[in-house]
């Protein structure tokens, strides 16, 4: 049961990561194999949880991505407009 809880917390962290802080987790080969075995054993119960968490945060993640794309385009437009000489703009 503890392993399932740990796995659920890792899934939450992976799905809900905001990207502000880099996550650096180093596991030994034995730890990786153990986690792989646990995931295989409990995948039928983990998948619905992970899917529901991702569905809940989907709209927010799309909004953030859209805002980021729009911001980059506005910055690009401002940079390109700054290159145009003043006499051509008028």
C-alpha cells in the first residue's frame, strides 16, 4: 500500500509540474526496477488516477501554453517593428 501511495504521489508530481523548478531525482538500477515492477502491478489502478488528474489540469495547461505563444508572437512583432525605419512607417 505504501508503494502505491508513493507511486500516486510521483504521478501527481509529474502531471502537475509547473516547470518552475527543475526536478532532479537519481535512482539506482535496483530502485528503477522496483518502481517498474510496482507500476506494472498497479497500472490498472494508477492509469485512471493519472488520466483524471491530467484532465482536470488540461484547460489550465492549454491556457498557459496559449499565453506563452501569444507573448512570444507579440515580442517578435515588436522586435520586427523596431527594425523598420521611422520614415517608412509614416
